[in-house]
């Protein structure tokens, strides 16, 4: 939830880790940028959770 005087965050830019405007709020380290890219790639593949974790989830909640 945002405060009334707070501006909404914008998208993270590719490249140098900055967006136009409030660039200081969007600086990413190389490690953070790589983690974001890996997460986006996982979403594109539909790989949100490890298979073992999903099997455990289904085992626990199958009869619910």
C-alpha cells in the first residue's frame, strides 16, 4: 500500500538499470539484474516452483 504523497514505481529499464526520471530509485547491481532476468526467464517457461516443492504441495493438499 502506498502513502497518498508517494508516486507509483515505474518499470525497471534494461541496460544500465535505470529509468528516465527518478533514476536513483532504480539502480540495480549486476547480481540483482541477473536475478531479475533469471526470474523473468523462469516465468516465461512456466517454472515458478521446483518440481519437488509442487509434489509436496499436492501430497499435502490432495484430499482437501
